[in-house]
C-alpha cells in the first residue's frame, strides 16, 4: 500500500465498518474523530462505501457502481464479445467460462466478463479495493433485486469476491485436492509506472495512489499458469515489459494497453 488512509463510519454503518476493520486489523474512527490529516478517507455511510481524496477543494470520491453510469453503459452498448478483454479471455457465443481474476481491483474487467456469461472468482488483497468492490457488489445485488432487473441480478450473482493475495490463493488451490480448476486466469496488476495518460480518469489516479504499484506482480505468473485449464491472460500498459519475462503465445495490442495471452490448451468450442 502506497498512501495512508483512515477508515471512518457513520453510526448507521458502524457494524459493517467494524467487521471490515477487524478483518484487516485497521482502526475505525467515527465521523467527528480527529485524525492525522491522512489524505485518503475510506467512508462507510448509509448509502455506500467510498474513498475520499481530501486534497482538492471539492473532495474527489471513488466508489463502485455496477447499476448506473459507465459500467451500465458498457454493459448495454460496449460491444459485447467484440471487446478486447473478451477476445483475449476467449468468451464468445455460448462459450461461458469460469475465470479467476486474481487481481480484481474495482471489478471492471470482471464485470465485463460476467456480462458475457462467465462466472468470475475475484481475488483482491488491498483492503481499500476490497471494501469498495464488496460494497459495489452488495449494493448492485440489492438494487437489481428491487428493480426486478433479473439480467443484472444474474450477472452480479456470477461474481464472487475473496479477500486474499492472488499468488497465495492460487498456490493453496494447487495444493488442495478438491479445488476447482478455473478455465482462464486473468491478471491485471497495477504497473508501477502507469502513466497519467494510461490512467486518464482522476478516480483511477487516486486508486493507484492508494493501492500503489504492484512491484511483486511477477510472482503471480507461475501459479496462474499452473492453475489455469486453458489459458492465462495478462493485461499490461502497452509499453510495459512482459510479466515475469514470459513470452506470450499471442498479443492483442490496443491504444494504451495490451493483452498477453498464454495458451495451454485449445478452448472448448
Ligand atoms: C490495475 S488494478 C485491477 C483493475 C481491474 N482489472 C479492473 O478492471 O477494475 C490492480 C489490482 O490488483 C490488485 N493486486 C495486485 N497484486 C495482487 C495480488 N498478488 N493479489 C491480489 N490482488 C492483487 C491490486 O490491489 C489492485 O487492486
């Protein structure tokens, strides 16, 4: 974790904030408590969990929303199986896969894959990212249910979030006799020098500031390749070196990022 943050909660959300803080051994402050002027505040309130960057006059807010805004727009008009991430993972037509997203972040890519019918197990180690994503999922499920949006409900029900380190989790799966082998392992660790251009959105810039660069990203490759049934897909900024120095079978190169595909076996039709 690069930057410090404090966790605050209103009385209405105290119980869930307390559970989260116990899980990650973090102190919890109420909204009035004085703190050491941390720039970032993770706030639990009656509406949602959000990250606040207090530097600007008008503080910037980051939260996860699967129901409205850009993710909803991408779900409806984003190009479906023609999107680069879908092509790289191999989702198409009736081929639905079980994808392990071992670096879930804010669940953007996982949501795209779940929209296309995949079941996605998401692993996230950063407490801040985990809190934001868990809240987005929970709120999304509630809102979809209330609105009677069965399609969105089914999409979100295909997404499961686990708080853990991806390498450790995959190694545990490899050591366990009754684990389920994912069809595809998807990796998108934060590149330490992701340029501001690659992180065009202000919200993503503050996310990177809090989570930091994933300097140990290379460690993910070996267990991912051992665990995946068909392929490993690595998303990287276009200019970034290969993960763990491994040559991919295929590269899909976009404007600012690329997908490196490491094939093990041909995907089922
Ligand atoms: C660039 S973000 C992923 C963005 C994600 N693909 C999305 O669409 O929202 C990278 C995330 O991977 C997480 N991460 C990096 N290494 C990890 C590891 N070994 N285990 C679990 N999470 C990891 C970071 O905490 C960060 O939240």
